[in-house]
C-alpha cells in the first residue's frame, strides 16, 4: 500500500513558512480526502490543511508550535482499502523507508542520501548539502537567508538556535545578520533571545564576567525596571511584527503626501447611502469609492502594481486591491479584492463589506488574503489625519487615506478668491524606491487625489 506525502501548502505569494497550531488527526486515524488534518497559522491568516488522499495517517513529522517551511513534508498517509479499515495505530516501524535520508526530518531537500556516491548539486548557496553537519538541521529558509547574506557554513554552525532541539530559526539568523551589520555579532556562548523577545539596537551590550552563566546575562537584559506591566505578544502580533521588520529591511521606503477636496464625494454619499442600502442590500462606505479611484489610476500608472524578484520587475496585469482591516483584538489583516478593475461600484461595495465582516468574525479563507498587488489602508477610521504606512511585501506601494475634516479653504471663483468650508482629506503613499521613484510616486498620488476631487455629485448608482 503506497504512502502519500502531505506537504505544507503555499498560503500566499510572500509566505515561506507556517506554524502548526494543532493536529486534528493522530497516527492511526482514518482520514478522508479533503478532510482537515491539522490547523496552521501564518502571518496573514489561520487555516486548516486537508488531506489530499484517503487512507490512514501513518506518521506526523512535526509537532505543535513547530515552524515549517512551505513545501516540507509534514505527514504521510497510507492509502488502500486495508489501510482505511485499520482500527488502530500502525505499529510497523518506518525505519526502512526513511533510511535513505539518514534522520527523521521531513526537509529531505536539505539532507542527501547517506548511501551511494551520488554527487549533490549546489544547495542554497553552499557547495554541497553534504557539507551541512549531520547532527544539526537547517530549514531551507534559513539556508537561503544565510546564503543571500553571505553567512558561511562555519558561522552558521556557531549560531545558537532558539527553535525546537536547538534549531536555528528565521529570527535567529536575521538577528545574527543584523548584529554583524551593526558590529555586534553574538557568539555561540551568548544567550539567545526567545522568539518573543527582540533586542533593541540602542541597548548597549551587557558584559558578562567570566564564569557567569548565560541565564544570568539573559535575566539582566530582560528584567525591566520601574512600575511596569509585561504583556506577552500573541502569536499573530509576533508574526505581524516580523512581517513589518522584513518589509523595512527589504524595501527602501519613501512616503509622499497630498490632500484632496472630497466635498462632492461626501455630499453624494450622504445623499445616496439610504437609497443605496435599500436598493442593493449593502451599505456604501467611503472605502469602495477610494478603491475605485485607485484602480483607475493604476491603469494609468501600471508600474505601481508590480513586485521585484532579484533584478526583475514583475508587472501584474491583474489589479487585486488589499484593504487593511483592523480586528477586534487590535491586530491587522489584509483581505484582497480580486479583479477590482472588473467590478463596478456596487460590486466593490459588496466585496468590501463581505471581506470586512469575514475578517472581524475570523472567517477569512486562505485565498481571501492571497494575491494582492496594491494595498490601501484607512488610517482616518481611527481619527488620524495621515500616516506613513509600511509596504505589504512583495508589493511596492501602499496608500493611506486620512480622516475627512471640514476646513476653511481658499477657493478660486470667476469673481476672485473666496474662503469656503470644504471637506478635506490627506493622502499618503509609501513606495519602494528601488522601482518607484519620487516622480512616479508623487504623480500617481496626485492622480488619485484628482480622481476624488472630480467626483460628480450628480452621479447615478
């Protein structure tokens, strides 16, 4: 009876790993095709992983809270009629089947076969995968980061790991690289910050006298002084923090600002919102009106709707707008309106409301937060006039709209200048200066403001 590998699925364009939250099935349990086997979490959304076949769960290769690279084998299912009818756990040891990889780790792409004389090609920037110590496991993600940042193998071996069984995690290697850049690389004897602890660059290194234990040094750096309350970050907040830091390390951020007179738009919505809801069965908020203007301008300036892969610019033909949505617990998620350029105002309103409701009720599907090409965030929802948003990787731009405020404004009339009370709003856009320069960024942002200012107060639904 054949064994089928269950692999960690790819949950989004920028997601390279996921955390196992809970195994819904245990070895020996019968599973049906498309039946959920485990729950996982990424920095975007929680989800369940279904079985790709019917059979009996033979073994699981990772435990709860393990961080698993995308594409790694996480479990194996034994197929066949006899396997489906099995009433208990499979007791046959799988040693013979797993002997070629030399250890029970699922990331077989890292460890070559022990037997034979087969040569191994260059792996993740290193001369050979066989050069990796047999007594230590490195995920493909860690190896890729090490290769890209120029961390040689002998240095990688000396990095203390904070993961399971001392594994080097993504955070460990990034912290080590950052330490090298600031002239303070940590040695193997130094304490490693736990995944929930970050070391601020402004903190001076603590000198540990000879003979002092690592735990004593760790306590010195983590015990706060004064009247404080310590609140542990929840899992989503830690993932969001990592995602934001990664974005700042990846993209050189530049932010441009402008303002728009949205008086016509405000008056139109006030006049139409009641009829709109009665006629269409959904509310009309400002968000679909903003997205409509953004989409029109992306068609004029397609380079803001792209991503960067090495030296290549990937211009996206689809316009998928992500809208940053605040959750009741204070965290943030970005559901995506796909093919936004194919939707009219009613369609945009329906999509915006449906995704916002799903986000607040924790009902978003993995596909609801994938494939975004440009993001809009409404910082005005909380009363902020403007903001400097952080780019949602791998996109190259994000636009923020501020609160709409009444202000006295100088108006140009046929009879001369006059002072009028207008509804004004600031817009800001952060963009990746590797591809979007100041000219393009400012021109695009101004175009969005002009679209909003030219909104017709006589527009029909």
